[in-house]
C-alpha cells in the first residue's frame, strides 16, 4: 500500500512540475497571429489611449519615444500595445490618424536600399532593402509614410519622398489592379485624398447595383454621381470624419446639375461654360477658365458626353499630373445602369476644356472642390 502511495505521489509531483513549466512558458509565449507591425506615433506630442473603440474612455498615454505594436487597424481607431514600464506593456485603442496617414496603398518592389525614419524628419529607424515589397501610404512634408517588411513582421515608417520616388515608383508599376489603358498616377497628398485614390483604384470593374443599393436607389437609376459620392464619403469616414461633417461636405446626390448648383452656391464650383439643364431647371454661368483653376484629388467633375453644352455625367478626380488628370467614373461602357462598370480614364487639358483622347466628345464643363 505504501509503495502504491509513493508511486502515485511521484506521478502527482511530476505532473505538477510539467503543469508549472507549461504555465511559466505560456507567460512568455504569444498566441500565433498576424505578423507584428511596429511604429512610432506620427507627432511628437503625447497620444491619448482609450479603453474602448469609441475613444471616449481615457486609459493612458503613449509618448513620442515609445515604440508601439499595432494589432488591428480601422479607419477610425487602431488597437495597439505600448510600453508602460520596463518589461511591461498595456493594450488599448488610439485614433488611427495618430500613427497612419492612410490605412492602405499601392505596393511596389524596391530597386535599391534606402533609410527609414520614425516620423517625418525624425530619428533613423532602419532601412528598406532591395527587392522588398513596400506599401506606400500618405505623405507628410518632404517624407512619405510606408509599410515595409522586417524580421518577424513589418514597420510603419517614413522615408524621404525623393528616395521613395527613385527606388519604388521609378520605372515600375504597382501591384494594385488598374485599367491597362492608363499609367499608374502619382499618389496624391493628404489622408482623405489618399483614401479617395485607394478606394477608386480598388473599385475598378465593380458594377452599378452595389452603389445603387448603398444609396437606396432602384436598378434603373444612373449611378455616376452616386459612385463619386460613395468614394468621397467612404474616404472621409475612413479618415475619421463624423457623419455630420461628411454630410456637410459631400451630401448624397444622384444628379450632376444639382451638386453643381449647390457647390456653386458655396463658391466651390468652377464652371468653364454657361449651361442649362431643363430636366432640373438648373442653370450655370461661366465663372472660370481652364487656366484659372487647377483640379485637386477628390474634385467632382461635371462632364458633357454628347456635346450639348450641358453636363450629363460625373467623375471624381483621383490624380493630377500637370496637363493631364486621372478620373474614376461609374456607369460607363455598355449595359444597363445596374450592370455598367467603374472605369478609370485620363483627361487632357486644352484651351477651353479637359477632354479624353479616346473619346473627344467628352468635355469637362467644370469642377466642384469639396472642402475636405
């Protein structure tokens, strides 16, 4: 009996040792998941951390010298782990725009090595190696924010825009799907503008029914204006704008002439011709010339496709390159209002209008410049 008890006692002690070892090891072992993403905050001021995704319950602070780990990213908030003491960390939520200029972008393969920095004009943070796949996010001053691979994951960092241009964009095409008829336009500045570009490029080839449903319109409704609205409003939402601010900057429209009328009343519509739309009763006076106004990413364009000096179509500007610009347009090509696809076109500057070389009847009558 004593022998039996001794044997059982040995077994219990052995099991406890194994269990304790597993517990100790477990405290230093991370659950497998997405690759680690490290970065510093964009600004040198302290960043408020919250305990909830609504960012209403203060929880702590991240300092400019803290390197943080990014767990999840959304347009409004990001879940991060940050240091609070030696060998101690805490997890909470911060506004995404405290660490990122954009939540996504185009990816390029690097053709050379170049340095990265914690923030624009900040301390050295590492380097991008030749053949690394690098995602370009947004720009800040003379620097461009990128996401690049490092051992065990990725870093969000800044690089000189000249290095990005020379090592990533030069003589290359991004891996983002695009219309083969056009060249990849340069990435624009600004968080909302970058979001507009990313969303528009990703939407190429999608059909009208998606946007009609989003708006609450029937499958018979032309959706070119609705598409431009969707891209602009979603880009602002991803940048953290409130619904009230989005509604005040880009209300929902389904009519080209009506948005032109409203932006004109705000002094934000630049008309290259006088025109009248009998269907809506909207008239517009010429108040600008092509040389008076330089389009911006996110501008709405009023387009005349049948040479009757009245706009009947809308596009949204996603890139501007001197005397040419790139436009994303819904409801183009053959089919119905529900089945026609989103496409990207290039327009060129003339003495009176911007026009498409592949369809010279298409003239831009004017641009609205929302106050993003």
